[in-house]
C-alpha cells in the first residue's frame, strides 16, 4: 500500500471515514453493541481454553468441599 507516496492509504482512510460519518449514530451504536455481544469472554480471549478449564475446575472443587 505504500506505493505512490501513500496516496492509496489516504484514499482508503478517507473512504472509511466518509462511510463512518454517513451511517446514522443509532446504526453505529447498534453495530457496536452486537459486536460486543458476539465477542468471546475475556478469560477465553486472554488465556484460551486452559484458563477457562481451570476456572471450571476451581468452581467444581469449591462446590464439592461444602
């Protein structure tokens, strides 16, 4: 993309900005909310399934001790 002194990059960024500004605020807010809902939980994103399995094991351990 760095060909022609970055003009392609500027063109792309301008197109993205114009598309963003043309969408209504409600639509942007709805897109943001749906993207957050579709995202994986933070534990899985940061530590993978190993962290998730550790938490499940720990919770089960705590319940069995009662």
